[in-house]
C-alpha cells in the first residue's frame, strides 16, 4: 500500500490535466483501456490468490480452449457434425430410458370416460413394481431414506388424512398450521436454537439453500447497499448454491478444498471474500465425500468479514446432532457456531419424512423476513408467501410431523448408531482393498472411494451395476460413493464382497470396461467446452418426459 501511495504521489497531475484538455478523445480511450486492464489484472490476481498459480493457469487454459471449441462449433459443417454426435448420445439415453412394456397401454390424452378404481390401481401397482434397482434390499446409494415399513405405513396414513390441505390457507386448515410450526420448532431444538431463532419448511434441500441465498442477497442490498452481490462456497458445496446464483443473477466463487481431507481451504476462502460478498457457506456433511468443513473457522471468517454464514446440513440432517451421543466424533453444525446466520436441514432424508420436506432456519425473524415475498398492491389482495411456492402440499408436512414424533430422539439415536456404523464398516472394508482408497475424511453416512491406476473407477461402477448395485459417480477427482441408509445396514458385507470381486474383474480385464460409464465420465472430464456436456445433460432431462 505504501508503494501505491508513493507512486500516486509522483504523478504529474498538472501535466496530465493539460493533456486531457488538449486531447480529450485520446485521453478517454486511454482511460477506458487502463480501466479494462486494471479490472482484468485485478481478476487475475484474485484468481491466483484463491487457486494458486498452477490451478489458475489450468482454469484459464480450460476457458480459452473451451471458447475456441465453441467458436469452431459455429463454423459451417463442424457444428453440424458435433450436433449430430450430441443428438446420437441423447437418442441413446432416451432409448435406454423409454422402454416398451408388453401389454401396458400409454395414456397420452385424458380418457373420454373415467376409468374404474380397480383399473387405475392395477396400473399404478404394475408401474410401481417395474424392474429397476432393488432399493428395497439396500442396493441404491441414498435415494430412498427409509425408516422401516411400520413408519412408512404411519406416514402414508398421515399423508392421506391431509391430502387436500394447503398451508397457504391457515384459516381453512388451522391444525395444519400448528403442525407445520411444530415441525420447524422441533428441528430448531435439534439444532440448539435460541428462542430468537426461527425458520420455515420448504420442498427440499435445494429450496432451503435457495431461500437462504435469497435472504442474504436481500439483506446485503437492504443493510449494506450491495447491488452486485456474490456468494463464496467450497467447490464441494451442493449444486443448489449454483442454481441460486444463476436464478438470482449473482456471482459465485468456488473455493478449492484440501485434496486429502476434502475440507474447504480456509486461506483461499478468506481471499475469495470481497466487499460485495453477502454469504459464505460450509457443509456438514458434503454430498460428494461426506466430509465436514471446518465450520467453526468459517464462522470466524464470516464474523471478521461481516458476511452471512450458511451451514448446509441437508445431508447431515438427523445424523449429525446425534453423533456424540452415538459414540462417534462430534461435529458441531448448529446454532452454537459463531457467526452462523442460517442452516438447512432435510427432514426427508434421515428424518424419514415423505419426500418434499426440509427446513431452513435463521438466527432471528428479521433474517427470515428477507426470505419472504410480499406484495400489497395486487388487485387479488395482499399476497405473502414464505417460500417459492404459493400453494403447498399439506400432506407431506403432516407426514413429516408423524415421522418425527413416531421416531423420537431414541429412534433417531439408534438409526445414527446403525447407519454411521455401517459407513464405518464399509470404509474399513474399502481400506483393505489394495486397488482402492477412501477420498477425504468421512464424518457422517457417506463414504467415497477412488482407484489406483491402472484400475478404472468407472469400470468398477459398471461391474457393480451388473451385480445390482447403484453407486453414485463423482468427478474431480474421479470416484464413487455410497450414501448409507437404513436399508444399507444389513447388506454392508454383501456390498464389500461384490466390490472386491468387481475390482478383481476390472483389474484383470481392463479392455472390457472402456465403454459405458468410463467413456461418459472420461469424456466429460477431458472436454474443455462444458456446453457440450450441458447439452447432453439437458437431453437426459428431456428423456424423463419422453413417452
């Protein structure tokens, strides 16, 4: 700073002023060039300070080569060839997903005459039992957060009782309003909230995170006058933060993580924060690797930088609060943390509530108010809603309340012991397979693992799929993970046995696994133009709606 001041002091301001008066056009051009150079230099210096020189140059190279490829794709002929290849990949995805079921009719228009109850239920029953991954026997990673058949029957009954209710109308459904308020308060209590803390239910973890980002964006504008806000998150943070940034048109900086622990690099996070930052975030635990960021340290950074601090405990949900009591290392991820302003917790994961329920919590009502949408000038009346949706499904909230009150703290404690214990068993088993190694430091229910070269991890994924297992693929670095659930507990030994055999097969026959997942993820990691991968991903979503 002293050198900057000294340099400024040496400028001949009088001569500069005279030049500007006599050459206004050139002076303006020089000023614009200087401004552009200054901005780009500042961005470059900031990138290097966050990612280090090597990583920053790698990102620059990927950006430049990606831009070149995008430009080449626009050239006559070349673009057509690329689009044909993309179309073929998308068609293959659709063909694999949209299969004809012998004897099963398609319903593409509303029937002229209503069908009988029996016919409808028969069709639904057949479609429910169409062959897929055998999740009922624990073969799926995460996906189904099952608390046992007895609990499912109870939540189904609660769901049916409140099937036509809507929290948008508390005067019509006062009992539902009470149920929703109690769900929020029970989760707040679980996360050691003070009486001033508050929250709302949402449709899931993604909406909880989006709402927390919105609250901090509005807070930044209202309290700090920030017009171009940004958020700073670990690169391993949930993609919902990216979705929020895109939806709201705000900046987002992805901070690198330690390659060994997969926890966020705290020094890089400090450097990434600037005067327009409104929120930093940490996870407990991360979706990819099940690691927990150093939340206490992030909280101190947030306090010093005077920004909000969100704890994403969507995956940790009803596991993390019971770790210590269950005999595992405690991870503090609640309102005891310094600087925390919001927390997200999915009740529909390890809370075993029906899908479509989560809770976002705040330190006080004022912070929660920034989440709300209100309009007092609409001809339809004064309108206010707490989250993105207007009308909401009361049935899932009733099912959530039923699950939480049925499980009780003792039930959740036992599930924590069983499920985290299952993760530990699988983690130890992976550690005994020489070709594999655990990625990061798992702290909850997820364990990620990668393979030593030349064994390809995605080949292992395909071989495990051949044996009926649905493991989740990861990238950067290439790895797989399993999110253990209630259903995984009795089959942990079987999973490890199949994993050992799969590794041996892939190692012995590497050429048999060059297609499939290995080809897809190898392509995605290697190609600099991410828009090609985005188009394929969009094609996958299109296939979901194909008939």
